[in-house]
C-alpha cells in the first residue's frame, strides 16, 4: 500500500487526493494536514483523504510521499516542522508555483536520507479550498517536474508511478528555466488581470455605466484575478526577478501601443493585432496537437 500525506488539502492537494483515491482505492492511504475542524471533516467527507488532522506527527510519520501544497512562503517553514517526524527514504514533492527560492532554502535543512523532487502542476481555478477540488483538475494540464535536486532515480520513479495517474502532461525543466517560463505563462498574466480590474475600479464617475457594459470579454480576461491573494503574493515575492523583468517588457510593449494610439497610427495597431492573433492561433494549434487526446 502507498502511504501519501498531503500538507494543505485545498484545491490542489484535495484534487490530487480525489484523483488518487478514484484510481487506486484501498491501494493508497492518504492523510491530510488541515487547519480547522471544518476543513478536516470536509476533506474526509469528499473523499480527498482517508484521515485528516492538525497533528503533524500523525499526518506525516508513516508517509512514503509527502505532497506540499500550501502557499509558497509556507512550504519551507512547514518542512522544518515536519522533518522531525519524516521517516528515512521519504519523498517530498510540492506544488509551488516558484522553484528556485524553495530549493535554495530546502538544501540547507534536508538530511541525505529524505529526498526532494520539485514539482509544479500548471492548473487551478479561481476558487480555492477543498470544496473546489476536482479529481480531473490535472488531466491534460502541464505538470513540471524538476529532477536536478539530488534525489535518486528510484525515488523519482516511485513518485512518478503515483503522479502519472493524474493524466497530466509531464515535462522536465531546470529550476531557473521553470521560474522564467512560469513568470511569462502564469505570473504576469495574473498580475495583468488584476490590473484590469483595478483599472475598472478607477473609472470614477463612469464606474456605474461601465459595470452595465460588462460581458464575456471582461469576465474571460479577468477571471484569474479572483485567485487566492496569499498564494499570489508569495509567488511575486519568491519569483521577483523574472516577474519584474517580464512586467518591464510588457510595459515596453504597452508603451509602443500607447504611442501608436496617440499618433493615430492605424497600420501599427492593425499589424499589432494581426501578429498577436497569428501567434496565438499557432501556439494553440501546437499545444492541442501535442497534448489534446481528442
């Protein structure tokens, strides 16, 4: 029997638990660390875990694999708390959206007989908590695994035997490249979506009229602005270099557009939209060809 401990049975951790219980049933025993009595009861009721507790020792002491899915800045402090109870040979993996910061800190505290394999499922919803969990959340979504954290091949194989049951599209990246790419694909878009909401909120006397015009375009573009604030604050702090560099590049692009709009340069604006559409269509075609099973 596989023994898995989930630290943070929220959207990601809860979805993993639901998926693995659905696939493995009694072949896996899942324990979950939850903050409140309500969240413990809900996690068990939904079937995301077999046992939930706020007692760290009870949750992790017998686990073969420990899945860390709290906000990024809570991962290292949590590892420090659980280490006294983690058994030799256990595998730690995580769902953190930034990798460099976590690995830099974990290197300082992990003993040689406990292995860390960095991970990042590129999935989620604007809702949070185990109530929003879904057993198919990972299916066909990108899932980054970072192998260069010193774990032996046997540990990697053992972890992947479990994670592949999620039916995610796994890809390997080194830590530096992961953080750079995540900034472009995920982190900056979240900040931009939030900026569009704040822009609307600064409409002054026009706000009520603007609200009457809201339709699918605004809702689709800003959907991710409803994501968890704690999680995203941690991401920005721990991947600041890549995020700020790409925000400056975005600022440069918007500056070019502002200049074209100010000068009524229709050709520039037209070419801007043509280039963007062509590139987006090509990207989606490539992604669907590679990853869409249908």
